């Protein structure tokens, strides 16, 4: 029997799965929700909601407390950690943690008599961590682009133009606004490499998947790019861990976890990756040919790429594929943010959202559209004051639900042309993918069947699969066990609705351009 642990530190929760890779079963699946289980941090959705000027930060001590709580609860549920052979993880992308030079020493000296949060609090050189929702660094993006000769150069080197939420611009802002604390910083980690370091008991590398979301790694040699480092902040090379392939081992698990939770001292740690790269693995999409749409706090569309190809409009990104090679990603910030806003406004639940509201309205919504940008949007980049409706007419609940879903998926279709792939199927994941009505709108807008897998979360499963892959298990074999589309969950497109959406797409593009060009 081969048991592996996959962890997933997302915006709103920390989750774990234990996979039995021989039998191909998920043995355990558990989550700690930051808002509900750690309410004393006053971050109900996992981040500080009082940030101004587009700043969105989280408390890294909350993440540490969540790790102790999650493992304690699993142990109370009779999980025997001594049988786990390897552990890896998935982290929300782009977020960064700033640590003093004492970080490594403190990690080495951790005692099981105390907890992680108490022992590591004094290692932080910055008390909060900017996360992917932060849109406050437009100035820094422009400065970085200018310093290296334009955004085309940033994009051809790093796979993305300079992007507000990416780690490089965030580091620049910190270095400029708080130079003393920046100088005190010994190491800057991503959420993924921070957790991986805690587990390994030493600073470990940033993987090529999550490293691609920093505007600092050069895609051609998968290493830090000196020009981008120089354009970002003084002395940055000395503060970053190395880059490494995603299946790299980082040594046996720290003695803290052996003593406190009963892990075996031979349990191997594998470096972590970002949530979208892990989800690519969890969805069984590591080889080119499958397009995945993940419906989460943000919605993302991603696919493995045969060769790196960048988005001429600047919205798409290229990251390292954890299985080797590259992956593309497009992120839409107003995902469940917008769906939930409509659900709450019309006092619906997910059942009535689908059954009552959606079934009352026809595909195309009689031309009633909306631009569902409750928060500044990433794709397209729009600094909005709120959603825009195409008509003054009072939208019924059915019309509003249909308008939010159609606009989200038409926006996705409009902004994924550059990938140059016409998917023959779409693989849908994330919380909202369980909703048949939502899956049907995706199938109709893209005109292809939609498959769903029977896994709790593709990023968490992908983290577990990556742990096994790091131990040397075959990825194809792992995919055949854990990433199979579930029979009976495929949604076929309705040809009449597809025709309507083919005609509707230019109207939606025109509405978007009319509202946001100038
Ligand atoms: C991707 C992105 C989000 C986060 C969510 O670029 O910003 O999908 O990874 O955790």
C-alpha cells in the first residue's frame, strides 16, 4: 500500500486528501475553513476585507494555525500519519510571504511542545501577505516594463506581461514603500514554497509551475531572469529560493511533524506548486489536448501546451507544467464572487439558482446581458465600480442568473481565442462545476461536451498525485486511477443553444467594448 498526503492552501481554506495510490482510492478528505474555523483572524473569506486602493492581504499566521488545526483534526479522526510515504501541496498562486534571515534556524529548532504560529511569528519581516486578488501595483508594473524595454520583453521572458497580482510587482511595491522591512527580509517565499519549507524544516525551492506566476522566471531556461530581478528590486536574487522542477524531492519531513503528529521520519516531502498547475495534474490534463475550466473564487481556463505561446492581448499567462513543458492559464477574477452576489441579491440557494431561475429563461436571455465585474476584473483588465447591465429593465431572478452565467462563459470564450486550440471536450472542476445547470451553459457556450470528475477538488488531488509522482510513481497510471471523468456526469451541448451563442458572441463583445474602451 502506498499512501500519500496532498495539501491545498487556497484563498478560503486549507484542505487535505490522503490517496491510496495502489488501490486508486481517496482515503480521507478534510478541510479547515479560515472564516469559520479561525474566525479570530477576522478574515471571513481568508483575506483582510478592509484593504484600500486594491490591496488584498492575508495573515500568514492564520495559514500556519490552519496547518496545525487540520493535522490535529485528521489525527483525532484516527488518521495514522506513520503510513504516509510522501507529502506535497498546492498553494493559491502569486501570494508571497516575507521572512527574516532567522527563518531557517527557527525551522530547524521547532519543538513539538509548541505550535507553528507561536514559533514562527517572529520570523515574519512583513506581517501580511499580498495575495492574488490584490490589484494595487499598476505603477510598479509600468516601472518594471519600462526598465526592461516594454511589456513585450516582460512577456517574452516570463510568459506574461507585468501583472498587478504577480509576485514581482508586489515585491517591488514592498521594497519601495517599506525599504527597512525589505532590507530585513532574508527570504521571499510563495504560499506554495512557504508551506513546503515548513514541512521540510528548511527553505526549499519554488517550482516551475508557481514560479511562472511571478514575472521573474525566464521561461526559456526556467531560472530567475537577472534583468527582471534588477527591474523589480535591489538585491532580489539573494532573497529568492532557487527554481526547481515540480517533482523535486526536498528531503524527509521535519522532526516537528514526526514528534507532534506521528509522521514517519522517512516520509518524503516533494516541493509544492500553484493551485492551477496542481489542478492540471488532478484533472488528468498534464499532456496537451485537454482544456480545463475551474470554477472557484476566481474562474480559470487552462491547458497543457506543446510549446510556450504568449497572449498578444496580455491577459493570458504561460507557467511551467508540473509534468514538464508548459501550460497556459487565463484567470477571471469575478467567478464565484459574481455568482454569489446574484444568488444573494435574489435570495436564492444553489438549487433554486439552477432549477427555478435558469429553467425560466431561454438561451441568449432575449439579449439581456451583464458585465459581471463586481471587483476589478483581471480578464479583461477593468477597474470597475460594479456590474453593468445592458438594459434598464428590472431583471427577474431567472434573467439575472442567466445573464451572469452567459456573460462569464462568453467572456471566457472571447478571451481564449489566442490559445489557438478548439477543444473537443471541456473538463470542468471547482465547487460550481457540480451544478448541472451551470455545466449545461458551459457546454452550450463552447459547443462541446463537458466532463466532470468525481474528485473533491482537482488541486488537492493533484497535490497528492504530485507527491506520488515525486516518489517515482507513473503519472499516466495515477491519472487513470484518480482523474477519470465520472460516468453519468457528462453534459452534452444543445445544438439550438449553441447556434444562439455563436450569434450572441459578437453582440457580447460589442457590449464589452462599448462599456470599456476609452
Ligand atoms: C491565477 C490566479 C488565481 C489563484 C487562485 O493566476 O490568480 O486562480 O491561483 O488561487
